[in-house]
C-alpha cells in the first residue's frame, strides 16, 4: 500500500526491529525511513488504510491494546498525530479502501455496539461518526467497503438484513443513505468512467455480470454478461478483469456500450486464466500483474490495444512468479513505478522500474 505525500511516498513495511509500521521514501535508499512506530518493538501497528483530506492524510492504525485508531499525518514524524479511537480492543476493523466524497472520509468499522457499519470523518474527533446502522443491532451491515464515488456520493455494497447484499448510496447523512434495489455480486467490482458508475451485479458470485448506473433507478441496467472483478477508468474507457467461457479471466475494456465492450488481449491463450490485477497508470501506459505459463505472474503493460499489450518486466526469470498472486497495484512516482516483487533470491521487497 503506497500513498503520496508531497515529494515522498508513504507505505507500510515490516522489519525485525519495528514490526509492520509506517515508513516513507523519496525513492532513494537514504531517503527511506520510519515515520511512526505505534507499537514499539517487533509488534505491528500498521497502518492498514489511507485517505487524503485536504493537506492531511488520515490512516487506520492498530493501538498498543489492539484497538483501532484514527491518525493523521503530513508525512513527517512531528506532523503525525492521534485523532481518536474508532473501534475498541479486539473488535473488528472494516476491510476495503477508505473513500473520500463531499469533504468526508468514508470507512467501515465495528464500534463494539452496532456491528460493522458505515462511518465518516472530517479528520477531527468530533467529526467522526456513524452514518447509519444499516443492519439494525449488532449485526454487520457493511462487510467490505467496496465503495466508489460519483458526484460526491459514495456507492457501496451493504446488507440490511437477511436478504442479499445490494448496491447502496450515501452522501454522508442518514437520510441520504439508501439502497438502489440491485443485488451486488461481490468485491471488488465498481468504478466510474465518463460520469457513469460500472459495477458487478447478480444474485451470487457465479451470476456476476457487468452493470452500469447514473445514480438513478431508471439509469441502472445490465451492460454485458462478462463476469468482471477489478475495474479501472483509464483514457475514457473502463478496463476490467473479466471472465468469459471462451477466454477465461482476461483483460477487457468498455466504452459504456454493449458493442464497445471487447477483449483487449488473451494473455494466457484459451480458457485458462491470466487473472490481471493491480491496475495502475504511468506515462501513457496501464500496468498490471498477469500470469502465463512461460513467465509466471509478472508485470505487464498496455496502451489499450491488443498489439500494445505485452510483458513489461520478468522480475523472476522463467516460469517462476515475480509478483504474488492477486498483485496489489504499484505506484507511479516521477519517471519510475514502484511495486512489491521477488526475484526468487531476496524475498518480497520494494522494486523500482523505469518503463521504456
């Protein structure tokens, strides 16, 4: 997990002295150092979530007593401050990335009373509050916050009771938080492109299909029967990892129309999967991790065309995999990209790559 702070990048890393804690780097060895050791010694404090609000970065940190805490930082040790506890010791922290909409950070957390639900914060202790108890009582209304923002409204999956998870929307108020009436088909699966929200919908994961909405009931409809998972907006098109019986799980793109929904490249030919993951853009290219037998799971790049989709770097030469399965995106910084990989000799470490 990487997050830019000025001319530096924040990330979580683990060593034998400090456990997993908050670090930063300017892209050099000498400029890579510890920012916060919340749980001194080899115990780990995280952080596990980041979100930018104005000139501050908010993050979720594990406290010494195993409580979940909200912290804020400007990227310096002296500018890193505790805000408040958001979940008591041993309670469950919500999963999924934090989202920013309408000047608020949305997140899911269990406060020990109402279960895992939707919360917001403006970066202050007083401005951190429960939005709505979607599943009334101690049950969890929000499991994984797979939220996406469109026009200062957060769209996410939630379960109000015994029925299936549905697509919900929230403007940060209780009255402005309600379902759209469409079953949600699992995380991850939502992104905005051309002011339209694309998402995966269906009664269950096996029935996952590509849908789109403009935020209204009338503008919510199915686009394609391909089964999408990761979704990213790039250059006016939506790129997705999608399953199809003919090609397996491969790289697809759509311009929002049925006829403009196409396979970009069958990286692992035939019905076998290449399972593209971790999409991120840099220098006019879209990078991702993908698998094919000759090289294993490695870093790939595309310019959006079949011919321009190719292996970018074989970190672990041969059929071994340089990237872990389900590669979690890299980070564009300056003229290089940074990501976690292994060459088979030094374990998983921070790598830098200058595309050419």
